[in-house]
């Protein structure tokens, strides 16, 4: 299940994109609607099984997602759940929580 599978697409009719349509030789520019993600509350976090992971040199969200979920495309679930917009924001030795069940993690985040 990819991040945008259930999102609606929007045909952008703004004149602002006329140059891009001409350049690409297309009639329409299609955008995805901005997804709405939720920050899980305390009760939701308490009810969700997680695995603790200590951030070490060489860690990347995509590698951790591959290790825990078998799919690196879900790196954003771990990042969003822990409130880190980028890996540069995490200090070595930081403890992060990884939702043990991907489907449950997605549900808590509103996906």
C-alpha cells in the first residue's frame, strides 16, 4: 500500500501552469490532493504495539522501514510517528519507536 493510493487527484486548470503544459505537450496537469496525517494522541500511542530502536551511525528511515516492514517506501511512517521531519534531526543514541504492525501504524496516522 503506497502513500498516495487512496488520495484523490486534481486536474489543475490554473493559467499559471500553461507554460508547463505546453513544454510537456499535455492538456492537463494532475496533482494529488494534500494528504492529511494525524499526530497520534497518548491513548492511541498506548494501544499501539511498538518496537524500540536506538539510532546509530548509518541508520536511515528507509533502511529501518525495509528491516521492519520489508518495504523501504514506508520510511515516512516511522519518521511521522516519531516527529522527525528528516534524519538530520535525530541525534545518535536517540530512542525511536517503530509501530510493530504497519497496518495499525497507518491507521493511527489517519491513512
